[in-house]
C-alpha cells in the first residue's frame, strides 16, 4: 500500500478516535459553554485539516481534539435529594416552571409566590409533590421577607438552605428612556435589584450554613445595552454586579454564586394587550409638552408594538433555562455565568469583543426596529405641493 494511502487511513483512524473521545467527554456532562467551545474548535480544525496536506492536517486535527477535550472538564453532579432551595416569583413564567422542574429532580422547594391563594399557587400545589412548600413572599416587603425566613428556618430545622434563586422580576415598560416615567425605573429597581438584595440579606445565614448556591436570574439586557430597555436593563445590570461581588465575598464561606442571562423565553413577563394599551396613556400623561411635541403622539403609541415582536420571537421551550439552573445548583464546579436561549451568548459576546459602533448598529437593527416611525422632530418637513397654472 502506498505511503500516502497509509497516512490517509491513519488520519481517518486517529481522527475517529480523538473525535469519539471528545464526544464521550461531552456525553452526559451537563456543560453548554465548554461544549460550544469544543465543538467550534473541532469544526474549525476539521475544515482546516481537509484543506491541508495530510502530514499537516493530521497533527493539527489531533491537537485540536486534545484541546477540545481539555475544554470539557469532568462535571461531577451532586444528588438533589435532601437539598432545599428557595425560589422567588413562582406564580407564573420561569419561576413556576423552575419550581416544578426542581421538585421533579428531588429538591425540597420553597416556592415564593405573591398570592398563596392565586391560580398559579393552586396549580403548583396540585402539580408538585408534598415536598414543595408555598411561601407568601412579596420581595419588596421587609415584613413578608422576615416571615418567610422564620417559616423556612422552622421547616429546615437544623439544616441549611442549599439554594436561593432570585427569579422574581418585572419588565416595566419598553421604550425610549427619555419617555419612560420615573416610576418605571423605581419599580424595576425595587423588584429586580433591591428585592433580590433584601431576600439575600435575610436568608444568607441559612445559605452560609449549607455552603450552598446563590443564583440570580439576570437578563441579556443586563449584560449588554439594548435600545428600549433603559429601566429594565439598568436594574438587571445592578443585579449582575451584586451577584459578582457576592461571588467574591461569599467564597470564603464555601458558597458558590452564579448569574443566569437568559435569552427570550415566552412567559407572562411581556404583559397583555390591556397592559400594552395602558402604557400609552401613562407615558403621555407624564410627559412635558416639549418632549411630547418632539416625539409625537403617533411615535409614542407605536412603542407597544415591540411587545408583540418580542413575544413572537421568544422561544416556548424553557428546557435550556431549566437545564442551566439545575447545573448551577448541582455541579461540583458550577459556572459563574450561564447564557441559555437564543442569542443570549452571541449578543453580549459581540458587545464585549467587537467595536462599539458595530455593536450599536446591530443592537439598533435587532432591538430598535419596534418603531418604524421617527420622532416627529426628526422627520423631514412636509412641503405642500404647489399648484401650477
């Protein structure tokens, strides 16, 4: 057999072994960020190897396989049984789905809800095991936070709290930051940031006792600036920074901290047709005449179209989010950040590593297209047609 043919067969054999090794390392390992890195590296190396001479392509591909395998560290998973977690905002949406999912995995779930007699609470009660305990918890209320702490501590007896998951959040209004009422900024900060700080400070003694996990559900808008999300993005950015500092400070207690940055998932956070209609009136009522004149009432009334676009683009499959939260809770070495969902990894990556002008153009195109009109003051002047005799 010619030496070149032998080299080709050797290339195929070693490639199959190395590629199989990487796939085996990935199989059953609850990794996504490393998995993406490894697969991308393998693909680039394979394409390069195909276009290069065999004596060059073979070592290149084998080296890439080795690096890919090293990108996927062993992920030993802890058992869920016997571990208690507190989740805020379980009445609906991601919190509701997460409470059901963690209950199915075997966690003891303390599901914080705004209304223990509400529809969401009843559905959780009927759908989950007796381990799940509903907790009346408005995270903006210091009194309810203290009562919830006493109830959880009493239920845990001498054991600690393995996980705190800051899920409760509000979107507020989406639109130009100049147009948003100040109350929207205050509400977003009170729920999305101060609420999480309030719950953290209340339950930290139980978390430190278990050497558990603190998980904050932030947002892609808290990771990279997006047009229309001034209030919501600022509150989530504050939550992200709080989470990062807690990661540094709580490490000495053995507590691990992660932040989740989901992409668009189809939940009730986008509101309803009625709430979208109410937004116009509240914004117009709070604007001074000069601002109202510059933007134009027609421009303001079309801002609500963004909710329909976001809802249509959002994914109904919540499994990537549920998967990542479970990994953050149970992996012996959880990631600092997770980015489940469409574009949740790509957009912040472009913001961090590409020129600002390039990112701003992309962000305006993807998230600034909800309003096809320009503000009234920026529209070209309409000159009346002259009649010729």
